[in-house]
C-alpha cells in the first residue's frame, strides 16, 4: 500500500515537472545565432511584427513604441520602426533612414532577420542602395509572415509621396515581404492608410558574446526533485 502510494507521488511530480519544462520552452522565441559572426562582432536584428496597425498616425513615437513592444519579447533593445512619416507633399517629417540610424553618416553594421540570415551587410549603405539579400519575413514568435507591411518609404530610405501619417483614408506605401528583395524592397503597393498592417522593426546595435553551454531549462531542478522523491520512497520501503 505504501509502495503504491509513494510511486504515485513520484509519477505526479514527474508529470508536473515535465509539463512545466514544456511550458517554459514554448514561452519565448529565441532566434538562431546570426550567420558568420564571431564573439565581439556587432550586428542588428530586423523583424516584422505579428500585430498590425493603421498608417494614419503622424507621430514617429507611436510606430517606434509599437515595434518595441513586440521586439522586446525576443531581444531587449531600443527597437525602431522602418517607416517614413509626413502629412502632404514629398517632404517627410521623419525619414526611415534617420529614424533607424541607417543613414550614410551612420555606422556600418550588418543586419540579420530572425531566421539568422543576413539581410544587409551594411546598414548605412547596403540597406538602401544595394538592398536586402534575404527577406524580412520572421516575426517575434518565429512565424513567417507573407504579405504587405507599412513603410511609407522609397528605395533610398526617405519618405515617399505616399508616406505614413497622411490625411485619413489617403494611400500610403507598403512593402511586400513575399517578393521584395534588392534595393526596391521598401516601396511597393499604395494602400488605404486605414488598413491594419504589420511594421518592420530594427534593433539597436548588438554585440556577439561567447555563450557557455546552458542545460535545458529546468532540467537540473527536475532531476534533483525526482532524485529526492526516489530517495524518500526507497527509505520508506526499507522501513
């Protein structure tokens, strides 16, 4: 009777801990290590949000905060939206290249998507002049998105005639993740700015650091508790 009871307790503990490990493993997405980088190398992440918003706001902080909320679930960073905003005419209030630190006067840092693939070898030149070599299709959960994304930007990183923040229900520029590679990746179809679409977000500069092997989440505690349970069961059975 005691033996059956103790074995049942051990089984319950094991199942509970295993379920807990599975939940922890699924709690957050961890992107793969960027290709070709060594400890000490600098780089930036870029992704597409899983959530969507309209393109009517003329406040750059609105778009930056939007992508930051999603990006911080993966990497704690000062995420910026790859968008240009303005009201009317061809002059933008804020250009995407200025908002994201990808202007010609900025640093030359490679950019990677959340699949660990190189998107641009140089964030201040290739990003706009040479374009992207791999699409920005992975969101903060590791899911691939295939569709339109707000940019309001031309292929030079400046505000297009259809930038975000124009009067309500006017059209603004989007990018098509399924097809846009090369230096024409940012401008694309003009869509009614009341439409809800995702945004691209780019991180601040990151630095690769040596990472020691880490045991599976909770594995040490699981086996420790199971070991203690078996120990107590064996002691009860010997009495």
